[in-house]
């Protein structure tokens, strides 16, 4: 600690990944390696860490900064997807603004860009098991709301196929 400012002498930025975030990164790496010759062939794929409070944020009042930005360039379109691995038990159901971000991006932000080759999207990668929130909605309703479950073996396949369709 600095004796004058009481600040730590060493800072790590961004903060270390939590278990859900590091699991997501490992799964994306594995998915890329398994699908670089089929689903992802000919595509540039980048996974970027979004910094809290200084990165790209949404909903000024509630300060939502999705943890990751997945950028897939297929040679024609650039697919920019904001992804937040998180537990969802405390959210306000499928109508929660963090879940509905994909609608705001697609209906408001993307048209304002004036470039049909940039596709904006978002996903919540829930590390809460479906069985713990199944009273909210059916699995297809979660998927339609861009919530996928990290414990499902095919969650990244679902996400990448939807992003690239």
C-alpha cells in the first residue's frame, strides 16, 4: 500500500476471471479448435474482454458492462456480440434489461449504424442451471431470449449458429 494514498502498489487490470468467465473462455477456445474447419471455416474469430465501468456499457443508470465481446468477421459481415456469463437467479426474469439487450441492439442501435454488414447481438451465458429457473420459461423461450445455459453441452453451438445465420 502507498502510505500517502492508501492505494495498492500493484493493480491488476482487468480483474481476474471468475469461474463462469474462465469456463466460458476455455469453452470458446475448445469450440474454435473443434470447428475451425466447418462452422468457423474462413472466419476470423476474436474474443475480447470488456472492462468494467470503462469499456462498452449499456443502461447508464444500471451500469451494465457485458464481460466479453465476440467479434466474428466472415468476410462480408462483422458479427459483434456482447456476452455476459453470469448467474441469472437474481434477474427480473426474461424481461430483465440485461437479457433484453439483444433487442435494443438489433432494433435501435444496429439500424442507427447505417451499415447492413455490421450485425449486433448479445447473449447471457447462464451458469445457473436451467432447472433452477425453469419456472420462468421453457428452454426454447430462453434460447429465443438469447439466454443459453453453460452446463448444456451444446450451448456454444447454439450461440454460434444463431449469430452466423
